[in-house]
C-alpha cells in the first residue's frame, strides 16, 4: 500500500471546484510538462525539490492562454548568484526499522509474511554560484531515490531456470520485492544578456527502474 507517495514516486492529480482531475497541469518555469497519453496530464517526470526556488499553485483565475481550468502547479527552479551556496537533504531506513505484529497464533492460522519495508533512501545534494560574476550563473542538483518493500504472500519460484520442472513452487526463503529507483540530474544556466534581459537554459535527465510486483 502506497501512503503519500512513500513507495511510488509519482505526481498527483487533484480535482478543484468540481472539475476533472485530468485538468491538472504540471509546469517547469512556466513550460508545461506532459505526454501524449490520455489527455496530456500524465507524466513520469518528477520535479527535483532540491532545485526548486518555489512552487506556485494556482487553483482559480487562470490566464486566458491555459487550455484547462484545473489546478496548475508551476515549479520555479533556483538560479545561482554571485556567492556559492548549496544544500543537502538525505534520509535512509532499512528493514531493521520495520515492526511486525505477525504472531505465532496468526502463523498457525495460515497467515504468511505480510508487506514490510526492505529499504528506502533519498539523497538530494544541490548547489550553485557564479561562472562569470554579474554575467553568468549556474545551479545544479541531483536526486537519488530508492524504495523497496517485501510483498505479502508472494515468493520466488524454486523451479525457475530448471528446464525439467514446469510447475511453480514457492521458495519461502525468497519473498518477492516491490522496488522503484528514480535518479535525476539537472542544471540551470542564467545569463545576463543585457541590462534588462536575462536568458535561462535548463536541462534535466531522469531514469526510473520500476519493478511493480503485486500479489498473484
């Protein structure tokens, strides 16, 4: 069970004022992020909070150029300045922190190993500063996340890889694992092209390794 995005890293769609969830739009510095699936609201791109200067959420009085009237979430990236600055967020937990109420009485009644945590971590360094003082600045961030949990009543096949055996046989020593790992690295350049004009360049690359194991 995923609670609050702790197991499955993804964006959330929200319905406002009786509208459709599919009207939600995610934006990076005013540029909409989406794909051609469904009505264009879905995306596997997850913004890196370490690179966000602010997150603006609009739920009414939208500008005329917006296609829908639903929730708009605009992530505004940080821009480096003339002083080098950085930050670090890190958290980690292992299966030793997982409690259990599986008693011998429940085992005798046929209850098997329940869902339980295997490991989770989130490592998010970021920083930036001047390339050329008063002219060109940079800010970069990286985020490495991993969530793994054992899946209840789901086990590996003891006969896997054995061409002489075609039937599934549970291997109680190897419980199946749900896992999702998502990594991202991004950078932003900001150039003072003229006294009243600044030009920004932003790039972000992300990878997702998702093993969506569920019972049966």
